[in-house]
């Protein structure tokens, strides 16, 4: 389950990062909260993505069989990227909803992610 959650979160991060980059390139001037989240997506999470790529891609350049232990260092970075992506996404509901509703969505979303990880 964690592998699939990390994979979907990686795709979600790439979409989120692309949208953020396009908006900033077009001259959109966000508010302070949006700017802080854009900085996290563009700077902090990009370094984690680079760590994932540096641990994941070299094993495809080798002509050997890929065992599970080859994926474990990359999975650590992928899990960190998953946490950053979902944290930013769930935090962003305060831009659409009231503070109380956004707080509830954040708590329910985090509980859902924990339950998905625990589910077997």
C-alpha cells in the first residue's frame, strides 16, 4: 500500500509543482500563505525529489536484476516527498474553506493517510 501511495503522491507532486511553476512564471503574485507553500513545493520538496532520483535511477543503468533492497533508500525519499505533498495539499484547504472546516479536513486527511499506511 505504501508503494502505491508514494507513486500516486509522486505524480501528484509533479502536477502540483508544474502548476506552481507555471503560475509563478506568468507573474501571479500570491498572498503570504500561498507564497510560503509555493516555496515549500519549489525548494524543499525539489531537494527530496532529487534525492529520490539519485537513489532510484542508477539501478536502471545497471544490467542486473533489481531486488527489493535496491529500492529501500529511494523509498525513504519517496515517503518524505509523500509527507510534504499531502501536508501542503491538506493545508491549502484553508484557502477554500473556513478555518474550522479546513482544520477538520486536515485532521480527517491525516487520519486517512495513517489508516491507509496501517491497512494490510
